[in-house]
């Protein structure tokens, strides 16, 4: 609408505003529309604070009650910004209301919109008193209104953050990530630390209490490799940490294996819980062993089985490829390398 109205800023107004910006001694520039031009009506120098100087605009000789006007107002230092007051009284003519409304953006663009940091829309002089300006500032600083759903979402997030950050009187320093929410009991942490400092074959079996979602110590015992499978629960899932000295005379060869056992006849609910917590439990055990300054560490590979009885010396030798490495060292075999078979193409159409 501004372009269609043909209203432009007069050269006198442009020069007066540029001088006011440079000199910083003018409080108000009152602008009106005359003969299809935006013209300068009156300048008011800075007398007191911005709030006190707003009282000058209440005078009829400065600003007519029934005539629309644009008021360019200089804010108090240290700010160098200006603000605009668009005064269009209800008693003004309809044509004037439309003309001033359609020219507002053109005025800001012509004088430099970056110089203005705020605006007030007024229909009476009571809208730009000191009290009204203070109310305007409070409204501008207030948070944006939210719908009921948006407020509910914010309250929910705040409650979740408060719950997550609460430690309580029994808060413990833990080296374990939250994972899927499984908590480590002190007995399990102590058993894992002792496992890392030992020298013999040792087995720590960990189970989950489904009611509290807490990792509990099922048992900790000294077992040999061939008794490992029979020592694990046969009808329920579990996590196990097994210390295996590959060489009884060299403690540096002692390996700690993480085993996730989930028998096929386990309850479906337990299988889902143990499956979702396997990664966080593995990482937690790794962090505990590293933090305890033990001479051994957890192997990066996890072992999973649905039949605990298959876990014996032959199984792990095959997994570590020990038997093949010994055989290949004595009688190496050389044979053709088979690549991937090329897939058959689609049948030819007739």
C-alpha cells in the first residue's frame, strides 16, 4: 500500500533526522503527511529523562489531539537507538487513518529501519505517558504467551530435569552411564573390581531385578573354563564376567570376557529387558575395570549365547581361533580363494 499511495520522505525531513541522529540533542521529531509528503512538523530538545520528556507530548500545542502523527523519539543514553510512536486517534478521519497506516513502513525504510528498536501504537495520548511506557517495557520483556499444550510440555521437561538431577542422601559417585536406566548395586561394583584384581579363573554372574531395574549380584565364584556353562542359569538370562588366564604362569595373558546368556526358554519380558540393557552393562563394566587401575581390561568383543552349556574350552578356543592358528603354524594349507558367487539374472522373457 505504501508504494501505491505515492508518499515519500521530504528532503527537509531526511536532513533534520540525520542531524538529530548526529547531534544527539533532540528528543522528539514530529512528522505528518502533507501534500503527499512526509514532512517535519516540530522538534523537541532533550530536557530530562525519556519518561519525563514524554509529558511534553501531552500539550495540545505540541501534538494535536485529533490529528494523526508519527513521533520519532530518541532513547536515553547510553543507547543510541530511536523508537517510533504511531499516533492515530480514534477521532481522526477514516482516510487519514488508512493513509498513515499504509505509510508507516515506508517512513521507517526511508530513514533507516536499523536505527529504530521499538514502536508504540497509540490511539490516545494516555498510551504514551510515563506509566504507559513502563507497562510497554514490561510487556516487551515478558515471555510469549503459551497454549495449554505448550505449557504442559515445558512443565513436563522441567519435572524430568529435576528428577534426573536429584541424587538424594544416598547419592553415589558412579563411573557408569545411564544406559537404559539400569542401576548398579554396590555389591555388583565391588565384585567387578575384585574380579579385575585377581589372578585365577573367576566368574561374576549379574542379574536384573525387574521390579527396581537394578543390576544385582547373582554369584561370584572360582570356576574353571569347562565348568563355566553349567554355572550359568539355565532358564533365565544373565550377564557374566569371566576372568580367563590364558597362561597360568603369566598374569598379563589374563582376559576378562563379557558374556550375555539368554536361553531360548526364558520369559519374553526378561529377554526384552536383558537385551536392551546389554550394551550399557558392558560399557559400565568396562568403565569400572578401567577406573580400578587393574592390570587387565575387558575384551572389546561381547559373547552371546542362547545355550549356556556350549560355553567350554573348546568353544572359546574356536572363538579365538587358537586351534586353527596352531594347525596352520605346523602344516600351512594353500588353496584357491573363493569369491562371492555372481547372482543369477532375471529370466529371459519370451
